[in-house]
C-alpha cells in the first residue's frame, strides 16, 4: 500500500481505515479468484487498503473507522453502466411500443427539442443518478446534450462517470447550429478537464448516419487529444445499415474502418447487425463494444451477437441505454436479460454464464471507459467503488452460487450499500448525497409541464 | 351489490366496508376501461363492494373499516402466475447455465429424488408463497409432487391457487411406483375437494413424452370429473418434438389432438415449437397456453410465437416456471421480458404492448385457471384480489402511462400492499400471514443439508 497517500485528516480516522466492510461473501471479479467467505475489506483515502478475513484485521488500528455489516450479503465491485443517456429519465414511459424511427423522430427528438435546457437536464440527470445509486451502479458512460448539467448532477451525486457531449449534424438541444457541434464539444472537454478525479469529459458521435465523415474524423482527432474514448452508436438498426449502404456502399463498421475511425479508443454501442468481416475489423482494431440488450429488444432493433464478439476477442461491456427505451437503469435486470437473451439466441444454455455477464458489468465496463486500472475489480490499491447486496429476501434464498444469485435472482432493489471512491452514497438503502424527495418532486413538476400524460 | 351476502360480523366492520383503498390510479383491466385517477375501492366479505371516486364514498358507513393509502400508487388486480412449481425455490441457483436435458436429468431429477419429502416441499412452498406475496402475485397454478404440502403452505399464506398433482410414468417424488400415479392423483383431488374457497386441486401431466397415451387419456378423464383444467408441458424443446416424431410420427400438439386430449380444459405450458397446423388445432379446440419466457430463454428452449397465438385467438397467460429455471417468481420482471422478447423476436416493437402483457398476467391468467368470473379484473362483486404498487421510487418516475410503468419499470419489490379474498397478506411491505425469518431460516437449514453449495 502507498503509505504516503494516506491522509492524517482525523475526519478520515487517522491511522485506521476510513471504512471497514465485514462479514459478507466477497466477489473480487479478478480472473480465477474464488468467492471469499466471511470477508473483511478496509478502505483508506478512497482506495481499497486491504482484503482478507477476520484474523487479518486484528490490530488496534482496525477498531477505528465506520463499519458496514455485510454478514448477510455479497460484496462486489460497483456496477458500470457502459451506455446511457442519464437525463432521459425525463422521458421514461413517454413513448412505448413504437418503431425506433417513429419513437425517435416523432416522439423523442421533438420533445427533446422543446423541453431540454440546463434546468431540465440537471433534474433528469439527478433522477438518473439517484436511480443508479439505488440499484448499485457506481460508474457510467453517458452521452447527451447540455452535459454541463449532467456533470453538475453527477458531481453532486458522488458517482464516477465518463460524460460525453453529443455530436450530431442536425440542430440539437443546446447546439442549434450543427456547424458549431465540434466547437461546443471541444469547449466541453476543455471546461471539465481536471475538474474532478471522478468525472472525465468525453465525446459521443450519434451515429455514422447522423454524423458526416468530416464530423466523425474531426471528433476522433479532438478525442485523441484527451484520455477519454470516443463513443458512437453503431449498427443499431437494419435501417441504419441500409441507409449507409445506399450512401457509401459500405456497411457501418466497414465504413468506419475505411475512414480511419476504428481503434482501441472507440466504444461502439449496440453493434447488432455485423457481418463476419465487420466482426473481424472490430477485433483487429480493438474497438470495444457495449451490449444494450433490453433497449434493443424493446425497440426491436435486433439481438447483438455477443458470444461471437467475445469469442473474437472483443471486450464487451453492458449498458441500459436511456430510460426512454428500457425503461430503467437497473444493471442487475440488464445482466439477467443479457444472459438469457444470449442463451436463447444462440440456442445454447451454456453461453454467457452468470460469471461472464457479471464480469461484463464490472471489469468489462471499467475497461471500456479506460478505467480498468482504477476500478472494475476489488483489489488492494484500487479505488473503493463497492456495493453490498443484501441476501435477506425470499427471492435470494437459498444461496448455492453467488454469481447466479446476483445475475438471475437479484434486482437493484436488493443493493444495501453503495460506496464510490471510499465515500458512502447509500447506506442501508438511505441516500447520503442526494435528497430523493426533492429530486422526484422537481421531476414531477418539470414533466407535469410537458402536458403529455396519458392519464 | 348482493346485500344478503354481507356479514354483520363486527370483526368485519358491521355495515361498513371491511377495507377501503383510496387515492391511487386504478387499472381495472376490464377491456376498454381507462385508468381511474384518485380512485376509491371498498371491500366487503372478501369481494369488491364498490369502485368510484371520493364523492361516491361520503356516507357514514365509509368511516368504518381498515384503510389503505394508495395515493402515491397504482391499484390493480393481483397478478396470476399461470405456471410454476412453487417448492422448487429449494433449487434456486443450484444448477445454472446447463442444457435442459442435463439440467433436468443430471441435476434436478436426481436431487429431487434424494431430498423431496413432505417437510422439504412444505418449506420450499412456503418460501415460494412468501416470494409471490412480496412481488404481487395473488394466485398461481402449480404442478409438482408432495402436493398436500403445497396446499398446506398455500393455505397458511392465504394465497389463491390451483394446485395440481404431478403425473409422470417414471418413479417420482412421493410416487415411487408409476403404476400408482393416477390413483395418487385421484386421491389428491378427492382429499382437497371443497377444502377451501381459495384452493382448487388439479392434475398436471408432465409431458406427452414422459406420460404414455393411456396415462394422458385417463388423466383427462379424471380431470373432467372436477372443475380444474388439466395442465401439461407441451413442445418445450426441439428434443421433445423429435422424440415424439420418432415414437408416433406426429408433432406434440398433433399427437395430443389425435388421442383426444385437446379441449378448452387443457392448459399447455410453453408451446414453443408449433407449426401452423398445431397453432390452428390449439385455437380450434380452445386450448389455453401459458407463456414462460424467462425459463425458455435461460434453458435455451426457444421463443414461443406469442403474437401468432394471440392472433389465432388462443388465450395466453404468463408464468415464471419454477425458481430453478428462472430464477425468481417475480411476474413484473416476467411481463417486462415477455413484452421485449415478443418485440425483438417478431422484429416489431408494436407487438405485445404493455397493456396486452399486463392483461396476460391478470385477466388472461384468471381465465386459464377457470377463475375468470371471480378474479383477474377489478369489478364490483368480484373477489378482492388486489395489489397496490408504490410509485414513490426513482425508477418509477415520472409517470406518463401506468401500464408502461408497471411493465417496463416496476419490479415486484415495488408492490406495497397485497390483498387476497379481502384479506391483507402484505401491508406496507410487512408480511401479515407468514413469518419470513422463520421460513428463510428453515429453508437455509434444509438446503444446507443438501451439501451442494459452490461456496
């Protein structure tokens, strides 16, 4: 451990740990490591100081610090939502059971154009952060507009995130002139660079169809100046593939390859409609992929070939998409769906097992964001982004295999404690950083003004 | 209202209602009826006495009785789980990520043979009832063995159910001699006939492959003597179809038709692999079908053609299957999956909308059990099987459309109150009829003795 980095700030408990989690079954999510029963984990200065069992924590210094009883639970890395549009909580349930094109162009885009502004995005992002904390997500990758306000909300929540400014060659919320979209994006990166250890600014190109070749090339250029990967929706719908074929005679991934966009700093969300060549191109160029199963099902976009991608060596994370197409940000439910959809689509119940899917939502996601050295597994020295799942509920008993229990039986509502960077964000299901009543009240007020309820 | 049926028992509040639910948005699930905002519903002698708004409930008699505040919630019919094996909670997470055949013949059947007995089935069924109450299921259709003990547990829980004795032409738990399987089944029907208004005994043939023609024919005969439908697993796997083709040169539904089994009192669970002729046969003979999407996905059995079946006029309900293949009994999550899987498998996001799916889990299920005149919708005179879902959670806000919120955003954990036959089984998430600590403790003790944990 790095002794020099320890703070003597008495608020953090002096020589002892700041926080001690004890008694649960710990899943480190390190490859090859088995569950550790009756685990103890200490946290100091935002990092995991030590992992062990009772007898490793007998010194007097371990009498200090706050304690979390995990004896009826599972301790695991906080989940990473690798693709979402957080403030879209505002539109949860506003337009369902519609085709993607109609949903997007007739419902979501027009309402966004009408109602999005710094105040509404801030409120929607706060609600999204609240929901993520409540369901055990400690880190997320976001792409949207008015992102200054998503940064503000995330900072207030205490979550870790890569927050990206949306880039699209149409008038967009906060970017009425598309010719300014790259300047706005560059300003966004500049503004938030170094603002917080927990929040990294990034760029998000809407898709190879809605962004021109020039926009994509320049966005990559700007993106490569900083540490954050570039996000893009790729091959989400057959219509996208067809449109691009008509425009460029190439399928989306082939097209992105030919214009030089494929590299290890590109994160492709969806990646549903791929031919074998495209799969190979993604693998060769170490492009990372976010699997977004529930949104893809709900919008009938298709089923991503996750097993094939993993077999090709592509790093795959998992995301919920925005709440308008899911309609929640609960990664536990998304893991369950990912495993089951993977099995039935391959007609092979062995594929995408519980541990693999949990890896996608922890270490996998961390790697997509470029945060793999800091989070995604529970290891001494890593950032303390940790959740405790309470097993004391009828649907979580009996316990034979903790991976199975988490993926197939648990939901976000079973998360008891949430810690990010060593700081408690939820303790015994009580929010520490955010006021749920105030946030929900504000969102009700704002969305009530939209005047679109079906009631 | 039927004045004569009102009890003057003071315990039930004399002339006033026994229970009054007020302030929520009520979804009656009656075809064509819209959500009723700020609803009030009164319950008397186990039935819904009156549904209206505040001004319909001004008389002095409405000052009596217990009250449930639903002002932040949705009031809807209790959910009906149309296919489960309740006591299989004992095996939740015991064997995952395996092919159905290996899962069933190498894992589940051998462990069942070893550990099932009246004590273990009773404990597992109590855990299942606890889980169903906790997630808003008020009625279920069960098929398993040692069913006397599932009846006992269900009676103790206060749930409504059709509980069926399993019939299979192999030695089975509690039925070591398969030649006795029909006698055991007949005795079961005889024993529990008239035992309770809430529990109806029935028969459950395992499948057209594991039951002989004679067994199927006689089971139907016995079944038709009573009011309960006959349950059977049909066309769950391609292997089943192939085996039957080899044995009889007919696909499962065609075979069942030819031996005279298809009729309006048959409930077919799964119904995945159907050709057009089989679909027509099911529709013609008014056979009812249970859609079991999560289990079918997890075991890679396939995807049932739900939309086609509904278009053919087949009544479809929804079930979770046992906890060993799901791994929970949460119908809210099952509805979400049913809608999304229906959309993506048809590549049509309009199909299986939220309201249709909620209907499957309420009125649809009630019809499958033959209980459609008593439950499944909220109407004056019907049995008071009612749940209240609390909307005061980040993932349930904002509210544009209550059907969407329930199907796409809610989980069982959002259910606040559960009423069956006018009796509270859960109030503000506190169990009234069952003791969760005792039940979970007992199940841990029992399953600990199995000695099969991976920890």
